[in-house]
């Protein structure tokens, strides 16, 4: 058994004790558990605060560092960028990150005492995997125009239908006279 504890104060943390593998090159320790991230949002995707992320990692000592290898899985809530309908967005992310006593900013994560906190690793992996503008399916046609009434503009005139050609912008009038056939 690993010495794991959850600390529910402030930001979510999942602190894992690594005493039994630290300093023993090649020693491994599995971590399989749900992790709460406190809610995330990127573009058209959200991950509610109450939805746990399933973490499946193996921690392995590599000299003075620990390498976390495995995957994280969660289903986020997406809003299609074309039809604006909600749909589930499965997120499966491979993870391979390094923990060190003296971490390099933006590249590795800290070993603090005899523990590592997995939440920053899981949060970074999930945030990078969430799509900015998700599609419910590749061939989504978007909203059905026949289901929506004609909108009115700011001056209460009807907005032209898709088959009507709007009046050309006068700033581009000179281009209409341009002939390249000469």
C-alpha cells in the first residue's frame, strides 16, 4: 500500500508518499484513483468541479527523480461550435512527467520532502487535451435555419435571408470596376 492522503484545504491536492521508492532506481509504485480538479474550462468545454478524473499512473524512481507514466481519463461537457448543442467529450491523455527535488520551471514538477502532488500534473494534462472549439461530430451541419425565425436588425428591418445577396459595401465599389482580362 502506498502512503496517500487527500488534503482538502484550498486548492485540490493529491499528495502521494514516495518514501518506499525514492532513492531506489527502478522501484515502482502504481497509483490508481479518482482525482478532483475543482472544475476547469477551456473554450467550449467544461469539467464540472464534482466530476473526478480517473488517474492510472506508475511512479518509478530514476536515480534522484521520479517519473510518472500512465494516463488520465475523464468525460468533459462540450458545446458544439456549429449547432451549439451540448455533448460529452471523452478525454484520454497519456502522461509522462518527471518530479525532481529542484524542478525546472515549466518542465518538471517538485518532490517535496518524501511526497509528490499529482494534481498539477493531471490538471496540466487535462487542460491541454480539452478542445477549444469542439464538434459534436465531424459532419455536424450546424443550426437548422428553417427552425429559426428571421432575425431583425438594429433598425427593425429584416436581416436578409441566406439566398438574398446583400448590397455591396461602398468601400469596395472600385474593385467591381477592376478588369484583369486585358
